């Protein structure tokens, strides 16, 4: 079972998400969980070359309020479309509703307090995550293009390796997520190694500077402090980047287990490709 990524400073999100039920870190974490679950649960699809790809459409309960998150997201090499919804009913009722409409086989799993439904549809894999909230149920839907992921493994590995080369020796990139929507390109990276916070912050800063980002300020993180509205749960170092059309945040710290972590959030506001 995958651990949730450490808390990060939230970057700008679409207005709909800023007003939603979850913050930036939770959004990225859930999206990555869906990508990982899809790649693990879904057995190798029958790849039918030359046939047009039609993304599945997921029907929602009648009272559901839907929020489109991203139609152009790549999580660990898996292209995804993600959306969220809320409905005034409990998880059990929502699970039964989806089971009646998605048909079988339909996988059902638990991840903490969340219920995960999964189903293969052609070369795609549909994942629905459901969580009970005060007003009813919060759902996140991910549709993963597994055919493309399998045929583009080499390019995906190259992108991950490029980041790993820019970071200190022994760094392992745990998660890399890229999305492109509304003229913005966003990158989320989570990596780990055995190096110091100072070295990790320095190398991550250089990596972003090579990608066109400009340092605005550097901050030493203290546990319990508030940065950009987020309460810091660990001590470490952060670097904020800001220039015309580009924003980024680097956090380097050790988690409660003593493992060194590097978190990079980068946003390109001009429509250019994400780093």
C-alpha cells in the first residue's frame, strides 16, 4: 500500500478547486493514488494499433455536482483524465449506484477511509475513489489510457531519469505528475534520497533554474509554521520561484521516519510545455 505524499505548499488552482473540499496537496496525492492503482490493478490490455481512442464517459448520480480537474494529465507515465464530484448520499449508496451502471467485473478495494472501484474498459481503466464527508460523499474519477502508457514506456522513463540526474546522487523519483489545462502546465514531483536538506534544496533549485524558473526567496521551514496558508508539519528548507508566467516551490525536508524528501510544484502560466 502506497504512503500518502508529504504535505506541500499549495500552488494556484482553478477557482472551482480553490472553493472545493480539498487542497492542492490532497488533490495531487489522490490523483497519484488513482494512477498507481490503475497501473497495478489493470492487467496488460489488448492493444489494438491503428484504432481511434474514445475516452469512456462516466455517468454520475442525478444530484451529483461535478468538477472537471484535468483532461490532460500524465501520472507516472499514465495519461489520465480526472474529475471530482460531490453527492448528498452515503458511500454505500454511491457504490451500489456505480455497480449497477458499470457492470462486472468491477474491483472494489479499501484504502484507509476511502473505497476504490476499478474497471477495465477496452484499453482504458476507470478508477472511482469515494470518501464520506459531512455533506455526503466526495468522489474522484480517473480514466487512464493504459494502451498509450504501455507504448510510451521509454519516453516516460526518460522524463523521470532526467529529473533524477539533476538531483543528488541516489535520488529515487517516487512520483511525477504533469497536467496541462486552461493554458497552464503543472508539474508535481516527489523524490527521496539519503542526502541533507541543504544539498537537496540546492540541487532542486539548480534543476528549476535550468528550466527557466527564477528564485524569489528562500525560507527555512519550522514545524508548526504557516506558509501560504499551509501549516508546515516538518522542519526543512523551501525555495519559492516567481517570474513572468512561471511559479514554483521546492521543499526539502526529512519526514517523521527520517527519510529525506524533495517535493517540487511547478506551474507554467504561458501555455508552454511543463518542465
